[in-house]
């Protein structure tokens, strides 16, 4: 054996200096065979090891061709394809061969995207879980817009990701940052892109209306290229971990108020990424604001607009809750306009007839007291008419008695209501007889009729009836309850007494 240094010297003298083998052997005092072995002149290639054939061999060309066309195809799918072609071997053999022959995925390189001040903003939704709002479960989402140059951000939480909330977020974002970027970059959201075929995009009509109003150009990312809007993606993660985590809040209004404070005092006071001068985000926003497009004179109308009609009751159902309307508009076509905070109802000519604070609970009845009071007054007037008709029907002398009352200086509603109470207390036959007696005596008042009824009850030895005390609420007082037979309760009481006697 010779050392590595001697072997290197032999190879240098032979290949670089072109000495003969014998000359090298004589100079270094080595056998010429030793020199030849160091130069690998007599070395033959080792015999190749024969790889035994396997049951998969006939299918290997097919597997290679398939992987060249579909590099990410799974081994399980390739197994199904070769079995359909007659393969009867194991899955492990296919998986091992696919692992060895699969083309290596080429690593994708990305360009560093740089934008000019006022040129671009990126927009996206962030999901923050499901939360309880009263009896309802709502998905909490955050609309986020980030200016690509200064990294200034606007964010607001909503209870959904509907188009109306998306438009509302744009409007408030433009007003908050003090201008409009020339280009807005989106993911392929359904609120933005209705249909896409390669580079051909069909935008949502309301997004185009919004873009026309604020003069910006909507631009969706390429499919499956979320890295193109990495600034807003990182902003959502920053908001999720720095602001939302472990935060306590009463309702969504309180959460948004805390978010505005956090953006002003934390997010906009951090150094702007990529700025060598360590400029703060808020300071960069002041510089970028000069390059933004000016805001239009009027804000964009972002309210949800939909036709609605009430049923028999003066309420309109919207988003799991009922909102009151004037009772004169029941079953008439109305227009509902909903914003994140308010619900308005208008007639087809645009006249607003109701306005309510929006609730995100479920099963709630949101009422305007004026609507209910007007309905109650209408119902009381109708109740008066119904009482008179009822008295005329069950008491033949009531018509003459009411006509005589109308010629006197009395309040008819009080008199008829008193007679209705006497009807419920004494029955129709007793009341009609008392009314006839009062007419004969000329005692034309409900109190006179009540005195006659009470006097006759005492003569028969009956106990005086007890007045029913009701709360001072016309909606309860005007209710009419049908009387039910109480004989079953008397039978129960008698049976109880009989059982007690038997036990004794």
C-alpha cells in the first residue's frame, strides 16, 4: 500500500508531466504494477449486479410517462391505473417506485413587488370564529384594507361577509385613510369575481359601480397566488395575534372602537416595513395621502335594498328579527334598506315610514312606540264598536237604551264598556231585564243598571261578583277571552270531598 501523497505524485507525473510508467517506478523506487494500480490503468469496471425482475417491470414505462405528465399524482391513484391494466402486485412496490422516479418539483422564485405611493391597496376578509349574539350564532369577520406603500391599514369587524358589508368596508376605509388608491388588489372573492376564464374576468356589477364612483381599478390575483397580496395577509395575522387574541369585548361596537384605538396607537406607530430610515407607518401615510385620488362629493350607497311585505301584523321580518311598521301599511309593498347599524323601511315613492336600530340577535321584536300606540288607538275605537254591536245582539233592549244614552251628555265609551262588564258578570238575560227596568224608570246610565242587577242578586241571596284587576295596558285590557264551563272543576271538588269521607 502506498500513501495518498505518493499516489497523488504518481498521477501528477503521469497525467501532467507525461512520464512513462517505468520512469515513474524507477524514480520513486516502486514496482511498475504498483504504479499502474495507482493510475487505474489495469482496473476493469466491476461486474454489474443484475437486478432481479419484478412483477411491476412491464408497467414501469407507463408509470414514468404518467408522472411526466402529472408530476403530483398520488401513488394510490397510479396503483388503480396499473391494476386496471393487469397489475396484481402490492401497493408498497408501486409506492416505492413512484418515490424513486417522481420528478423533483422545481422551487418557485418570487419577484419582490414594489409599488409607488398611492398606487395600490390590498383587500381581504379575515375570519375570527363563531360567537353568540343573544340567541343567535354569528360568524365574526374583519374587513381589512392595507396601503401597499405605507402599510397603513383600515379594519372593521362585521357579523357576516356579505356584499353589503364588503361595500361598506370600502366606503369607510377610503374616508378613514383620506383618499382612494388607484388600484385595489383582491383575492378571487365571489363578491368581486363572478366568473373567470384565465385572464378574462367578469366582475360583480356592484363592485364595478363602486369602482366607477371612487375611480379605482379592481384587480384580482391570479388563481392560487395568495402571495400576490401578502401585505394584507400579514396584516390580518398581525391583527389576529397582536389585537384580537385574549381580548375582552361587550359587543361588536365596543370591539370596533378598541380596534380603531389599536390601529392609531399601535399599528400606525410601528416602523414601516422596508423603510431604511425607520419611518413610522403613520408618518408614511401622511406622505402617501398626497398621492391618493380625492374622495367624491358624496359617499357610495352601500345599504342592502330589498322589497318586503308584511303579513297580518304590522311587522316585517328581516335577518331573523321583526321590525314594526305603521299598521296602515300592512300587506302593502315596501322597500327595506339595511346598513350595519340601522334598518329603514320606505314606501315605493321613497318616503321613509320606519327606522330602527339593527339587531343581530334572533327572534327579537323591534318596535317603534308610535307604531304600537297608533294601532292601540285604532283597536280601542274598533273595540268600542264591537262592544255596542255585541250588546245589541244579546240584549234586545240595549239598542233603545244606547240610543237614549246618546242623547244625554255622557261619554259613550265609558257607558258601553261598563255595560260590557255587566254582561260578562251577570249574563245576557239578567242584563237585558235590568236595562228594560232602567228604561222604564228613566234611569239612563250604566251605574243604574249595575244597581238594579246588584239589588236583584242580593234578593236571591247571591254573593257579589269580584272585579277582575288587569294591568294598565290597553293591549291586554282590549283582549276578549271566551268563557269556559267550570262544571268539571266542581265535579273534581265533589269527588275530593267524597274521598275524604270514605277515608274517615
